[in-house]
C-alpha cells in the first residue's frame, strides 16, 4: 500500500509522457488528476490505519529492492513512514490532488496539456520518494527529482526567454545548496559508515561529542542544502523569479511542498542538529532574518504572485526559526497549515489572473469582490490564515506557538522574538493591502469569465481547511487539545523551555495586538487615508526605500556584481582558451621543425650521398673515440 | 712458394680505390660515370675481403668477393635500366637537373 502511493504518480507520469500526445484531453485530465487523487485516497486510508494501530516503533518499513552495493555502502530502495513522513505524504498527495483537479480547469486551453500533467505527476512521485526514503541516498534522489521538476515547470512556457532564465536561475541557485548537502552526506558517511537514516540517528549521539566542529560542519552543510531548496537567506533569490511558471505550479511546488523539503530534511536529521547547538542557533537566525527581510519585500511588490512568493519565503522563515529553536512540532505544524492556505492563495490568485486576461499587477485589478464573490471569500480565508487572524484562521494556531517559543525556548531570545513579531505585523499589513487593492475599490480591468467547477471546488475545500485545520492543536494555556504535537512528538523531541517564564498569555496578546495593528495600518493606508501614500510617493527617500525593497534588498544586484560579472569577465578574458594556447604552441613548434628539416630534402643526389658519408664518418669516429 | 704476404699494402690500395670511387660519385655530373665510380668502390671492398682472406688463410674472403661480384652484376643491370628510363623521360644525364624529389613546402 505504501509502495502503491508512491508508484501511482510515477505510473501517471509514464502513461502521460509515453502516450500523452495521442490521448484525448479528457483522458489526460483523468490520468493526471486521477493518479494523484487515488494516491491521496490511499494515503487517507493508510493514515487511518497507521493512527489506529501504529507499530510499536512508530515506523512502518517496506523494503522494495536492493539498489546497489559498493564497498561497505549498501543502498536499498526502501520506504519508511513515521508520523513526520505521514504528515508530509498527506499534504503532498491531498493538496497535490486538489491542485491537479484545479489544473484540469486552469490549463484547459494550453497546448501542452499532457506535458504539464506528466511533469506534475513526476513531481508528486519524486516528492513522495523524498519524504518516504529510508536512507539519505534515496532521499537525495527525490531531492534532485523535485529540483528537476521545478526546473521543467518554471520553464513550462519555454517560448519566452524570461521564463527559461527564471528556470535556469532556480536550478543553479538551488544547486549551490544541493552541492553543500551532498558534501554533508559524504561527511556523514565517512564518520558513521552508513547512510541509513535510523542508523544515523541512533549512532550519532555515541559517535559525536556535542558541539564538536565535525558535527557542526555536517549540520551546517545540511542546513545549506535546506536553505537552497527552501529559499532562505542568502539563497532566496530564485523563488520570486520562479513565479514565471503556471499558477498551479507555484501553488504545488513553490508554496506547499517542494520549498518545504528543507524543513523536512532538518526535522528528519534533528539528532544531528541537536548535537550542534551552533548550527541550531544559525538555523534560527537565518529563519528570523529571512522572515523579516522577505516580509519587507512583500509589502511593496505590485505583482500578485511575487507578493505571495515573498510571503512564502517569509513563512518558511518562520518554520526555520522554529526548527532552530528546537520547536520541531511547531515547525511541522506551521508547514501543515501553510500548505493549505498558501496553496489556496496561489490558486485563487491564478483564478483572478486568468479572469483578467493574465493581468498580474494588483494596481490594475480592483473591485473584484462583487464580480467574483467565491474567489473573494476563499482568498479572504487564505489571507486571514496568512495574517494569522486570531481564532478564525489556521495560521493563528500554527504561528502563535512559534512566536511563543521564539522567546521561551532555550535558544530563544528577545531579538528573535522581536523579528518574528515584526514579521507578524508586516504579514498582516501586506495581506490587508493585497485584499483591499485586488478586491476593493473600483473595477479597472474587465472580467473575462468566471472560473469553472474544476477550479472552484479545490478553492472551497482549501478555504475550509485554511479556517479549520488549525483547530487540531490549541495553544495549551487556552485549551488542552494537542493532537498534532502528540503525533509528531512520537518522532521528534518536545521543545526545551527556559525556566521562570512570564505567562504565555502576555505573548499571545502581544501577537494579536500586533496583527490587528498591521491590519489597521493596511486599512488606513489603502482605504482610509489614501493621502498618506500620495504624500510618501513625493518624498525621494521613501521612494528609494520602496525600490530597494521591491528589488528584494538588492540581492540580485549584489550577486550580479559578486559572481555573475566576475564570471563573465573571466569568460571574456579566456575567450581564446588559455590552456588551448599550450597545445597550439606545441603544434607550431612541430611545424617549425618540419620546415627546417624539409630544406635538407633538396632533390640533389650529391647532397644525400654527402649526408650518408658524414653519417658514416660520425659513427666510425664515435666508435674509435669511445 | 709462399713469400711473405703484406696485407697492409693491399689494404692501403683498397682504401685508395675506395676514396677514388667516392670522389667520383661526389664530383661527377654524368650519371653513368657515377655508376662506374660505385663499381670502383665495390671492387675496393672486394679487394679488402680477398686480402683479409689471404691474411688469415680463410676461404670466406673469396666467397664474399664472389657474392659482391654477383650483387654488382644485379645492381648494374637495374641501375642501367633506371638510367635508360631517366634519359627517356628527361633527355639528360646530368644529375644536377634531376631534382624531381626535392621538397616544395609552398606548393602542397
């Protein structure tokens, strides 16, 4: 059953890629969406079975076959599912299935219908391999598989050079992280002589001393892998550009699943991270700084998908922060709710974009509330969850613990707490801005047609989940309901808190007040007192700040001057290939010698005889002398 | 009657003959004369063999001379045939004019 969950999307991929051109559209839609939906149903059945009668160890293993053996490295294709994997599998198949169903409507007019679903199915399959893998080699296979699918789907509309550039950028930047991660895997293997995940987690505490340089290095390299895939500082620049892909791709790959692979990797390797407190601290710092910087950029973007992309980076920053604080279950819980509401936001944004003739600038939208009520209400549910509106949204239940642990965890401090609180304010602000500009005011672009049933049903489902999915886990000072963390803490340890903490309620109140303040500020600027914005637009300092944030803190320019320009300079200098000069020189010397010797071949018989004579005399003299 | 045989003198004569032949090969322009000079050099070598055979009372020197004789006959027949062909094609016997085989780097 476990194997068939992973095999179904691959089967769909094979069918669509081999026979996709000959199949009618309706068949493509059924195969593409059907394979993932079936996998989702199987996952739900399996999940129920797992929760009711989970095995004693809490892990379900399934050895498929031996992959290869080399020296003392033996790698098998074996799947294992514990509570952590189960959460990921559920999100991947369930949200994946909804997005596939949505895509059957969204992509209905596209020429490459089959190619789209083939890539999407391959992605789901690779992602399932990633989270089900029992050893790091198989995990790495899935890791690269999802990276490849991400590349293929960002550049799906390959006829536009900008899309291909975005795809290349995503591939190259994540590759930096992947390389670091691969080196980390080598180090793990050289230290422990195994890449089997349970064996690593078991042997690591005995082999490494806590805080030793070698384990810190391994943890940092794995973190770098996660930073590349999850678009964390300083490797975040690819994600905003990745929005060149179709909206369902952004929803599935660049919001709900693939970009959280880094979170999964760190959670999976939590024992190694716990042995390296410095790496934990760096993880928390990276997350904290990323969530703040990306949030600032999201405030000023004008492209609806770029706003959501920056907010994704920011939300994954929250997950990294939680991971770094040792609040493992809080991070996974935020992943869980984030997948619902961010997928919803991207899908709803896709519906808006399609209805407005592929218009992505939010300032050319407006007044859509009356015309597209369903999209409005679903978008509202998603935005409320993103802004973590208290009690009525899933985002509140998952973000509130992270804010609490930012202060109360052993790693927590006022700086991290301040960053996450500022992030909460910023998030609430840009959510309000997005809602007011897109759906409020007057209509600026005419609506072409409303989304069909295939698109509205996934939207409604995700909207309901975005509201209620948080209720399975309450802040424990309010209500004793912790289904999610009970499940996760079978696999991951519970957070360690400081002693003598102030009451949790104060922090919650602060978070709520800050969120409401953010919403109020957004309301004031974009609805109440629009004159403030007009005044700001006249002040050069504020416009400069805005442009700086719009460009994502100038990281693209920085990397351009630091890496791209020097590289191009070297290529210009080395246009003629310096190494090749050596070989050309050798050839030229040979030609010179040839010219020199060929002058002796002058056709005169006398010369030749004289040559022979001199040779003989030379040999005889040599014999006499020696 | 065996009076004392002086191999040294004979070898000097052979060397003189050889140098004479060699000078002929190097200085003559006519290809026929060059062939004749080569024959002189061969005979110088034959004389040296015979002298050496007489010095050590061995028949090998005379056997070797017979070989040289046979080889010289074969060589001169091939050589004369080549000379005939050269004359047919170039209408000259002057070795200075026969430079067909020189390297021409700028022409290939």
